[in-house]
């Protein structure tokens, strides 16, 4: 399975100490250089930077379609643009991305996209997480991850929590 990731999923999984879910769910993940730079180099000293730099299951790969990246940069940041371009080039099975505009762009290209909450739900379904609520609460209260109250309640209800 080919899985490409943008920054936010990696950073937020590290915030909640659940980065290890990615290799357990997908074996390996590929990121473009812009994501690596944002998370590891510019993010040095921030939550997740060290863990992500040390992740042997994470591969960095340069996308080739610079024209597409340039076009995507009109609306998206460098990491999102490179992740979408790389996902298209690699014919990725899955793109990990949270940002609404980036997800819309990826869906325009018919890329299968899942975000952090979707990953947590799958992990719970596969019994890799006993419950989702503690992770969601840390994301909301500590990491500053926005989850609207109705969505939060629906996630907990659907997860039987």
C-alpha cells in the first residue's frame, strides 16, 4: 500500500503520542521534502520533530511535476502541494491530509484522502486504540486541533464512547 502524508497528520499524531499507529496501519509512509522540512527542520524542538526524524518507516521522496506543484501553490502550502503531486505520481492508495482546501484539491484529482480523525477511528476499529476520546481531548485542549462540538459528539457516539 502506498501512503503519502502531509504535515498535520504526522504532527498531531506525535502530539497525542500515537505516531506509531501509522506503521501499524500502513507499514510505511512517504512524505515529500516540503513536509520533511516543515516537520523536522523548521519544526526542530517542537512536538514530533525528533520522533518523525527517527522514524525508520518514513521515506522522503521528491515529486517530479513542478508545474503541478506551482499551480497548486496558488491555494495550498508547499507541503500540501507536494503531497498531492507525489500522491498522483506514485498512484497512492491513500493521502493523509487534514486541511479542508487541500482535501478538496486532492479529491478533485480523485485521490483517496483520510485525515487524523479517520485514522483514529480505524485504529479503534482494529483494536489498536482502546478509546478515541482521550486522544480527541488532547488534540482539542493541548494541540489546538479544531473539532466542532457536533462532530466531536458524533465521533464519540459512533465509537460507542
